[in-house]
C-alpha cells in the first residue's frame, strides 16, 4: 500500500506540474515582466535586470521564513491559476460545441446550402458531359465543389463553430445511414469495444480538452497584453495553435466514434438480440433504436 500511494502521489505531482505549475509560473513571469517594463519600455532588458538586482538585495528575501512564505504563495497562486485555466477551458469547449448564437449558425448554414446547390449543379453538368471531351474537367470540378462544401460541414451546419458541426455530423451521418440513434447507442457500443479502441478514443477526447485548456491560457496572455503588448502577440499565436489542435483532435474523435459504429454496429445488434445478417442496415438500425429508446 505504501508503494502504491507513493506511485500515485508521484503521478499526481507530475500531472500537476505539467498541467498547472509550469504554465502558471510562466504566465505569472510574463505578467511580472509586463508590469515592470510596460508598453513604452517593452524591450528594455537593462531595466528588467536592474529591478531584479534591487529585488534580490532586499533584506527580507534573505530570511528563510520569508522565502518559504513566498514559495508557498507561488505554489498557491499557480494552483489557483491552473484551476481557473481548467475551468475556463471547459467553458471554451462548451462554447465551441454550443448551438448558439443562432445567427452565426444560420450564416454557416446559408454558406453550406449555397455550396451544396453549386455542387448539385456541377454534378448534373458532369453527368451530362459523360462520354464527351469535357467529361474529365466536369468531374474534377464536381469533386472540387464537393470538397469545398465538406470544408464548411459534412452535414448542414447547426452550430456557430466548425468544431461543433464536425462532431454533431457523426450523429447526423449515422442516423441517415443506419437510422441509429447514436445518443442511445453509444454507451452500449462503448461496453463492447476493445480496450485499445477505447484508449484511442479517450486519447483523442483528451487532446480536445487539452486544446481548449490551451485556449484558456491564451486568454491569460492576451489579458497581460493590456500592460505589455508582446504578451498579446504570444496570446494570439497560442490561440491559433490551440484552435489548430482542437480541429485535429475534433476530427480524430469524430472519425473514431463514427468508425466504432461502422465496425461494431453488427456486434451491438447481436448483443441486443436483434437479427443482423451481414452489414448493418436501416431496418436493423431502426430496430436497435426502438429497443434502446424503450418506447420513449
């Protein structure tokens, strides 16, 4: 038991240092530099070194008790900032996946509908051009327009942000293909997945949460930019990196979730006693949905 507790404490300490202490201390250091230099003397390293020398010469800082109190305050402040960043990260993630504001969602839907109509027209033109010298060019244009529409959304957008629509598209696509309610089916599918498959899905989901947390740290750097503008630049770069990572993690999570249904849908049907000869079909999916919803 002692060894187990020591190992658990070590892992918790490593996780705390990685997620809270390191980023918190870095942000507090940037804030201290920003307050010291300000906008007008933002690059004055000499001033910064002078202030550090003055601070180190303070008699109070040579007292062991004072240093312990400062260290304790630093740890407490870093823990508080880490918890705040984690909470703000959850809020950022909910914002990315939210269905409001509706006017942004409606704007994305109109863009998608225009792109979809253009693709449909190009598809008709490609069909008419079959067997003619223009067939290859017409088909290439249809593929290009299809990719352009899919970049907006794999299904008609219903969220103000791309990430929310990409994850929600899993529900829409599975319903269209199998008439399967993924909200009801997912907990059951999760129980029949192999451990390595679960680990892949959990990893992608964890990376999405980490990207949202990184966006929260970016907000902190942008806030420090009010007193030292280079911090705002760092915050902007961090925000762009966080959004990029969120898109990659969101795509991976959505693809893995959809693949789990594609590959294990038949196994789910058999586990529930629903006959399924061959691939999962709309009739089988509809019957699974009826069973799982329990007439609700």
